[in-house]
C-alpha cells in the first residue's frame, strides 16, 4: 500500500515524512514495562499507541517487513524490594508479573511484538558494550561502579533540548563521591550477596537501567533503526542516556532515526495518583472494583484512541460509556466478512497523519452512518478491534428486537394515516428507556441494543 506516513519527530520537533532505512525491514523499538506489579492504566497508553503504529506499518509495508521490539525490564531495584518484602523469589515475581502484563495488554487488543526481550537474557551483551565504552574513553570505573562520562558526548541533551546545567537543576541527580560529573550515570553497579548479580570485569554486579535498551536494540535491530518510542516521561533521562551510550559505542550508526513520545494520562481531569484515590490498574478496570462493573478491553482501547497520542489523555467514566455505546452500535451493523475487504482510505490516511486516531474514529462514524459495513469492519480491524471477532459483551442479551421493530413500523404507519403519533412516541420512549437505539426512515424501522440495554424494560411492549 503506497501511503505516505508523517510522524512528529521528538528530536527535531517537526512533523516529517517517514522514509524507512530499509523498506523491507522497518524497525521499531519501544521501552516496555518494569515487571514488579500490575500494569496501571497509564502503562496501557504507550502499549496501545505503538500497537497502532505497528499495525499501520504492517498495513503499508507488509507484515513480513516490520520488526517491532518491546522489552521487559526484569532486573531492577523495585523488583528486588518486592522480593525482599514478600519473601518470594525474583524469578517467580518477574514470571508472574510478565504474564499479567501480557494478559492485560491482550485484553485491550495489543498484539505481541516481533521480539519481547528480557533484560536478564542480554547481560553478556551489556557487559560487552560497557567494556567497549570504557575502552573508547566514554565510561570509567569507580568504587565498583562503571559510569558513563556525559561530558565525553558533546551532543548530550539534544533530544530533550536542554543544556547539562538545566538538566542538573531539573533532575534528581544521585550525588555520589565517585562521580566525576553530577550528570554521569550508572552503567554497572555492585550487588550485595542477597541481590541478583553477574560476574563482570568490575566484580559481581548488575546493570544500570539505561544500558539494557541500548544493548537489546543493537542486538535485535542494529546500530541504526527507524523509530524509538515511549512515554514522554522517558525522554529525560532514559532516552537521552540511551542516545549517548549507543552513539558512543556504535558511532558508525545513528541509533534511532525518529523519536515518538506519547503524552501522559489523567483520570477525571486529574493526574493519576494513589494519594488522590484515582489510581487503578488495567486489571482493576477490566475486572471491576469498589462495586463498579468491569470495563471491556475494547472500550478501554477505544477511549485511549479517541485522543491524539501527543495530547494528554483524560480517562472518564462518561467517555467509557460513550465508547461502549458506539462499539455496540458498530458491532451490531457488522455481518460476515468478505475476502477482499480493505480499510477505508480516509481511516488509513488519518493514521498516516501522525497517528491521528481521533480523526480515524471520526471517519468510522461516517462509515457507520453511510452503512458501509465492509469498510467499517476492515477499518476496525486496522485499529486493533475484532482480532477475535465480535466480543460477547457487545452482542447484548439474547433478545430478538425484530418483532418490536415490525410492531413499531405498523404503529407508525397507522399514525401517518390518523395523524395521532402518541402511541409511536410512547413506544419510542420505552425503547430508549430500555437502552435501544431507534432508527426510523422511509426504508422502515431499525432497533439496535445500545449501552445499558435492559430487555426487562420492554415487557410492557
């Protein structure tokens, strides 16, 4: 599919025409979760955003020509603390929480990437990269630690657009006597006997956070690749540090050509936090909590995609209700799929315009109104819906509305003759109260179960 894709590159702060390094192998890397607990709702946003990017690239370049890597951080101080507090092994915790993440992301329609490397599988590659940085004069050993020398990379700060002085002032820089510069960051640190550790030229220890993504992206995608993505909270210091160590270790490459960052998530207009009581995990939302019914994964996905990825996303109960009603209406229109269905060009073009998912959804509303079922169905699939067919929650209760539609049509026909529409109005009011969408046209009457459909309220009809 020959469609020009435009993406806003965080590094240049411009919307640019995407031109892959190799059209036969479009390569994407996205920072994944640290697996020590359930994924919260904010974690789902980048997973969904970059899943749409993955699907768009597969649509345009072909599924076999796109490589998508999203890592798991399974060595981290938060994991260590969770193990010590619970008495469980680190391996047990990371295996459980990794599967939790995969299950929750699958529930919101996220496809598994091409590769999902775990940091602990690439320790040897990290050690080799660190040794190479020391040899090239970009890192140094001090008191069992290895640190990256920020001053050795003159372009440091290019992604976030801040000077080193500004970054020191605005960051929580770890003060340590063995640092040559306050901004120098840890590549390797010593491990006490009770903590996970690996033998290295600098003693038994474990990697710092930033080095893992550089090592894994190099091994799986090479010294240069097309797109690096993540939440904008990772721009500094994580992504800034990735660029520095990768470009110094592999000056022959350019690391990531395009940088994409999604904005953060709010809940009912406020930043999500435990202190405000509006913090919840994806699992909480799916299963329901505090007496609230669970929210289907497709609804969570729809709400997320209703806001452009570069704008703050506000999760509200009202948006979830509206999304559920819209999906039920669209799913009710969908019939058997045809072999030659393709996504509507307006939807593809919207996604190709810097992943404008909000515009894509607006285009799908028009497809629904026009009754273009094949294009609607194919467009829904492109956006990550219908991977497993129409979900049970969207089918509504096993209730046949066709008899009521015929009855309303007859009552309406009689009213056209008598000019007395009181019975028509009564039936419409009862149907709407029961959560049924009423469509009346010259062609006849159509009744569609919507959000909150309650068949019991139709007994009087």
